[in-house]
């Protein structure tokens, strides 16, 4: 493969339909290149972020490869944990002020852009039956895929004690409802259809301690 030609072609398509990226931005009156903005203004150390995964086809409590097409470099740094730990970590992080990138399947009948919600329909599986096996079964038969990354930024707990997670989404469907660019994902939807999330390591330090170096 001619990588240079491929990258050039992709850039030309993106530039045509999205626009050419700016070579610099001005923040608080100061000019930054994209890298300067990351390193000097945001000061993010990307090594401080970890990816938590939950699927049964690989051993739990091991760092494993996430076997999806987008992981084309076969990275094996994903921390694989049982579903109960996965959900507890998400709730702990968001309740303590962390946001996280989260990825999974958004090609589902339970997503309604006009109503700004994502739920698991009654014809699929009741909430109380969602477990590691139900999750793995759908991933194995490809009714669950990893086709989109989104930003989990908040939460609300309903009268039944279930979580609704506020999702910031750049996809066009997120702009069909009243809350432009946002969804509320039900706890069941995240539990069944979201496969992994990335968060600052300080949010999941108790989990990371359980992994052997």
C-alpha cells in the first residue's frame, strides 16, 4: 500500500467536504498551532488516559486486544473487566467529575434522534437479563459492533434508580431533536451496547491496581 497516496487522497476528500483545517487558532489572544494548543494550552498527557473494555471472549483482568476493525494496529493495551466492574467504573467516574470517550454500537432501532434517547427495545432483552453472556452473544454474532465514538459528559438518575447518561455526539442524527448534538442513553443501552471507554487513569485507579504488571 502506498501510504502517502492514501493519506493524500483522504485529506483531499475531507478538505473538500468539511473544509481545510486551520493551521493555527487564537485563544485568549495568543496564536497556537494544533500541537502547541495540545501541549502548551491544554497540557494533556495522553499517557494518562486508559481504555477500559468489557467482553468475555478474552480473559478478564488482563490487558488484551480489542478485536474490531478500527483497532487495525492490533493494540493490546485494553483493560478487560467484567461488566459489573465496567458499569461501576463509568458511574464512579461521571459522578466524580470525569468525562469519558465511549465507543460501541449506535446502529440500533432503540436510538431515536427526534426524541434524543437511546434505549434497548422490549423485543431485545429485559434490563435485568443484561449480563456478560448477553453482551458477548451479541458481539459474537455481530448484532453489536463498534461503529462510533462519543463523549459521555453527564448523568441523571430516574425515579426507578436507573441512570441516564448524557452523550455529546457529533453524528448527524444527534441534531434531529430538541437538544442539538446530545442524546440521553439509558443505563441498559450502555450496559448492552457500549463496549469500551477511555478516561483519565485517576478515575479508575482502583481497577488498574488489580492488573498484574
